[in-house]
C-alpha cells in the first residue's frame, strides 16, 4: 500500500506542478506535500536501489546514508494529508482547536470546584473516619486527604463506584442529604459540563464552517477580479483597432478573439464557471442580439465572470434604489419638457364654437405637445388647425 499511495501522491504533485507552474510553491500545503513526496520517493524507491547488492554494507557505513534512513519516520506525517483531502475532517479539527481553549477553562473551573469540595469532605468525613466502624479503611481511602478526596470526586463525576460510596455514607449521615448532594454534584460536573462542552464544540464547528465559506468566497472574488482584469486587458489589446471610443466591438471580432482560447476556459473553471467555447460564442450572440448590435467589452467580461453566483438581499436593494433614482431623474426631465398651457388666451377667446361644432371637432391630446425643441412650431400647427375648424363651421351656423 505504501508504494500505491506514494505513486498516487507523486502523480498528483506532477499534475499540480504542470497546472500551476511556479505558483505551486507559493502555498505552504504544496511545499509540505512536495517534501513528503520527495522523502517517500527517496525512502521507498531510491534508497533500496542504492543499498542493494554486495556494496550495501559499504554504503551503510556512511553517516549520511544512516541519516537518510530517519526519513522513514516521516511516513507518519502522511496522515496529515487526510485533513487536506477530506475537508469536513479539516473543519472538525479546526473547530476542536477553537473549542479546546474554552474546554481547558471549563476543566479549570471543575478543578477549582473539586478542590473546594475536597477540603470540605476531608475535614467533615476524612477526619471522622472512626465514626464508620468497620468501613473506616474505606473512608480513609476515599477521603483521607485532599488529593484522595479530589480523586474520589473525579470518580463520582464519571459515575464510577458512586453507589458504593453513597451506601457507605448513609450509615452515618442522613440518606436525603447524601443522595441530594451526590445527585447535585453529578448534575453540575457531569451532565451540565458535558452539555456545555458539546454546545461549545458545535458552535465552534459552525463558526469554522462560516469562516471557511467566507475565506473561500473571498478567494473566489479575488480570482474573479484578477481574471476579469486580465481578460479585459487581453480583449482590449486584441481588438484595439476594431473597438470604438466606448469600448464597443463587433460580435464577429469578439468571437475571433475568444475562439480557441483554452486558457480562459481553465481559469473560468477555477472560479466555478464551467463553460465551453460554444457557450461563450452563444453568450456573445445573446449580447449582440443575434449579431445586430455591437458588444461592449466591459459588459461582456463582467457577464462572463459572473455567470455563477448568488445575489444577496442587500445587492437587490441597492439595485432597486438605483432604479428608483433613475426613474426620478426621468420624471424630472419629462416635467421640464412638458408645456403647461399650449393654447394662448387670445385663441381661447376667438374659439367660441357652437356645441355641434365641438362635437365634430377632433380632440387635441396634451401629451402630443411634450417637445424638446421647436415647441413654437407645434403650437402654431395646433392654432392653425383650430382656426380652420372655426372657419369651416361658420357657413353651417349661418344656414341654421
């Protein structure tokens, strides 16, 4: 099994070095793995080849070779790799490390409680052992000194031989006092402390999981920002002659730049975005409305690097607030462009038209007078239409 595991570790190390390059040696865990694999390879494969044959005795005479044999002890460190291979095991170990300090403080609290109780039991029971007659030897063994009393309390806390101690004490002291004291001590030191320790370890495990998730999200965000910056610089350099002043390019040029780039796919996979070349080309088609519009490089990079991820409630509220500000600005612009009263007073006085003429007159919509430039022309058109209607209606009014 040692040869099998060392082969697997060796192949894993080679693949990581090929994928990460010099970045492999920037992480402490990778350096630790490299040291273990090298020591295991030297111990299992290289040293046996060097020391085999008739010349093995000569090699063993050298102190250097004898020191290399100490590398066999490093096999124990391979167990540490399990904490990296199994993430849940690593989280449990991290939670235990966080809870260990609190557990030590709780153990110190129990020790102080046992010490106080041991003084009381030694003075009250151990100094009066002759009261128990034939059981005097047991009393001296249990409560003869402070150290013996603390040992007895520890046994009672672990529910060991507490019934025999209780049966012996009730021969002199009231049974209600003895059993009540023992039950109260067991509840405080055994069940309560055990529950507190369990709760502390559980809370530490939850905290460790949250911290690990936050570290992972932070690492992914940093990788995502770096990838977005590199991809944006790459596309701007490639499409330098084709882009306009607003960093827009034709979808065909963007497809040409992204086609066949496997390194981008690998980096996208490292941040959790699994996509192939066909998916990237389809994204470009979608952003360009099937090739009809230009594609902004910044928008394309942001869209590509954020295909996977969740929006928090805070982000949604920020987006809602931004949309509300945009709507307010649009309403203010529309109010500035809107004309309050498009018809002057003199036109209203002249336009006293009978009811039947108003019935046949086409309605004029005020919304049609929302103009940005040339507002006077629009009002002139409306006034001329009003005068023509009044003029046409005068013969009918005279005939009636």
